[in-house]
C-alpha cells in the first residue's frame, strides 16, 4: 500500500473522530441549555406568582410591610440572577435560596392572621406555589443530571483535548442549600 494512502486514511480517521467528538459535545451542551430552559420556565412561573401572593396578603398585613418588601426584593434578585443563564446557575440557585427563605418568613407571618388564612385567593396561590416548587425540583434534578453528563464528557480523555480547543467549559450545578430543600409550606386552613 502506498504511504500516501496510509496518511490519507489516518487523516480521515482523525477528522471523523474530531467531527463525532465535537458534535457529541455540542449535543450535550444543547441538552444542558434545554434543561436550563425547563428550569427557567418554572422559575418564571414562581416569580410571577409571588407578586400576586404579596398583593393578596398586603391588605391584611399592615404591620408587615418590611417583610413584603424583602420578599419582592428577593424575587427581583432571583429574576436578575436567573436571566444570566445556565453559565451562572450557582448564582441563580443562591438567589432562589434567599427567595425561598423569605417566602418561609412570609408564610410564618400568615399564620398570625386568621382572616388571611381563610382567604381562598391566598390558599390557591399557596397551592400553585407548592406545585411550582415541585416542578422546579424535578427540573433541577434533570438539569443537574445533564450537567454531570456534559462535565464528565468534557473532562475525560480524549474529549478533554477537543473540548479545550473549541471552548467547551464546565457548567455549574443548580444546587440549593440543604436548609432550602423543603418546599415552603403554610397551613392556610382555619381550625
């Protein structure tokens, strides 16, 4: 066999390997972006529900305006962090953790207002928020699984060589503090 054919075959094998590896990394990166978009949909729903909840309780909680303001500030910070995209999932998770803490504080205060606990609108918003929190949990689990697969792929040999050449970077997991893993709850049923 002519040495030129051997060189051409080797070059063709290397080219095919590079193409398949690059395409595989692009596919995984797109899967991470898609999983982030699923989280974004649920976070947007959560962020949209919070002003409604604050407005529903505002009239009952005359002396708790500071808490309501903090909830809205935490919501706005979470919206800003989430808009940064999957590259800043860690910052978004941190902002969402703060928001969850503020919602817990709000729900604890709701317990002090019997009329508010009996309000159907507040009960419905709380139910929708709980459902949304569950959906965020499922979306977060899917996202983190996809990120793990992507990060493993770009860290293993020989993909690490190609990933570095083409600018593929590790993605952050969407992790929340252990104390924030529980869904914020409040019993709005009157005794």
